[in-house]
C-alpha cells in the first residue's frame, strides 16, 4: 500500500511507458495465462490433491465467539484453524448495530501491526422497512440500511486473531455487494441496484460507487462517484500503474467496464467510462462456446451518459449504450481482482454448463489488450457459480461459491495450472463472500453473508452474517 502522492508519481512514470502499447510483465499468476496460451488450452479441468497444490481432506472444526457465544462449525484441512466475529445485529465499538448482509471486503495495513478490514453490507430491505445504518448526520440516504463497516484485527503472540474494534465507515447506501481496494489505501464499495426515488421510495438515487479510506476512524462523508456509472454494480479493481478502475456488472446481460480518471488517485474529479468490446467481433457473446486460453484482442468503447436518467426504470441503460457500439456481453459478472498485468474476474453463470467462468483481461497500452478464458467449470461438483475472487500471496486464486442448488457452500482454490481444490466448507447453506488475505499473507479473511433482509434490531429473526479469519500451513499448498 502506498500513499496517494507516491501512487501518482509511480503511475505517471509507468503510464507513460504503457502508452507505447507494449505488453508489460505480469505478477506470479501471469504465468498461468501465458502457459495456457502456449499450450493451446483445452482439456477438462482437474482437481488438485494434497501435495499437488491442494491441502487434503476437510475435517469439522467448531469455534465459539466469546463476545456473543455464537458457535460456528467449518470444514477445513488438517492443521488449519479459524475464529469468527462481527455478528450481524450486535453492537459495534461506536454503538451502532452491525448491519445485515456481510459481503465483499478487503484487508489493509492497520496501525501498530494490525489489519484493517473494510466490509460491505448488502442490505436489501425495502425503504420503509429498512433500519437506517450509522449516524443520521452522515447517511447518504435516511431510508437506507447498507454501507460499510471497518474492523481492526490483531494477531496475538499465541497466534489468536482478535477483533480490537469495529465501526460504521459508510452509512445510508443500499445493496453494497462487492467493490475493490485501491493502491492508495481506500475501498471502493459498489451498490448493486439502481433503485431510487421513483420506484424505490428512497430519498436519494442509488446505483453508484463510493470511496471509503481504510484508515478513517469513523464515517466518511458519502460522495457518489456518478461518472463511474449508475448501474447494477458488482466489483471493482484498480491497475496500480495507471489508476484505471475496472468494474463488473451483475446482470444476465452484463458488461465489463473501465473508468479512466482525469487524475489517477482522485476519482471524485471525474473521468471517462468505457465498455470492453472484442475487436472485429461486435456484440461478442462470451457466455458459451468459448475456448479456454484462446486470446481475444479487445478495445474499449465510450459510454456517453454514465448516469442516465432512465437507469432506475431500466437498470441496463448503461449496458445498452456500450452494447450498441459493439460491446461484449457476459453472463453475470461478479468478483474481480487485479494482479500483475491482469484483471481476473468471474462470470457467475457463464460457460457451456452454466456453472461459471473465470476470465483474465491482460492490459496493453491505453486502449488495447486481450481477453483470455482462464477456467470454465465443467459441472457443479467442481465449481458452482463463482462469485467473489481474490489472488493469494503466491499467485493462486481463492473463489467464493454462490451455488443455487448446493447446500454445501465452499471456498475453492485454483492452482497455477487451473486445478481446483476445496479449501473450506460450511453446511449452513450460507453464501461465502469477501475473501481477502491479510497484508502479511498469513490470514485469509472471508464473510458468511447471512440474511440480507430483516430487522437488524431483532436478533434471532434472521440468519446473522459473520466475518471469519482462517490460518494454517499455507506453504503446504498453492495458496
């Protein structure tokens, strides 16, 4: 993590170099795409056993949160352990109740060796039944219960992970589903709805991205970044060399977008919203019939009106603009993560089996690049509906499943050679979200989402969301 000033200096240097159009070197996971392209891809993805990148069979572990007496059982490999905290409906350090719907999250360096987590809350209550979040003076919308909370976690000398404090950091937004970390230490939280004053009975319009500094010790003044689009937002990721923000959209017909800021690191000053298109193949459909590791050259088309007045009644208003210019269609885009020279992102229901795809966009210069299908699930037993995604410290992937017909929700690892393995499982039928590694790489944090509707003040009337910290012998496998 670098300061905003240092980020601006670095991006000015590498941005000028990238403008020449040369493909830049990637990070550890970059070799996966390169090897697949050279080998021609193809073949059915296989699973990684212990010693082959995986960590072996899972076993049940039960732990109790001392602060709430909440008991949770997870299935983890031998040698791994976990704690859980931040239960929905319980008071935080600032006195506010922890909102519902724990979703995407990122980890940042905190003060005195701690880890700061900025966590989304996908509150989906209708306006008149919503429990407003945070402080009235700081709420974006007085009829909204979502936003973000910030947690500070410390690792004790005996290895235990403990929650030191937690508090609201953005209030009065709704359906904060995913988002992404910035290189300058903030979290971009994205609203997954265009609900607003017209049909949503809200006091403000929604469907925007908001920025939350990770080191802020309270609630941010909410500023919707309207030039980043009003749409069914999902996740965001930032190219640290250029400051360009990549955005996914969770619709059956979805686009992949990028926001080119006027000044990198200062998103509120505006910029240009663009949508990915496959070169010489207008309105390309990525949903089925794709060849793994076959590069597709791409370009970017301009979205003229990123904040259309029709967006509430037509959530696809932004997509339609890019699609009419030849933009590519994806089947529900969800989590994304930047690593090296590539953006890795999930198409939740894409693929011939409709069980999900993982794509990589490799940037090249200011306008080009290529799109590569890294992984496609052959069936629900291997991977079903990949959602949030993160890159591990050693360059493998961790995917949060969000299956429709599977009671066993899993965290799944993907090795450098695209073999998969089960890392963690819960029998609660609760969606995993927000997987993110601590800055030192020793702890994997993730959320069990819990209910997204209900009265947050009436505990026991909804399935509570939780935050989980997992640790163990990472060096024995791919992560």
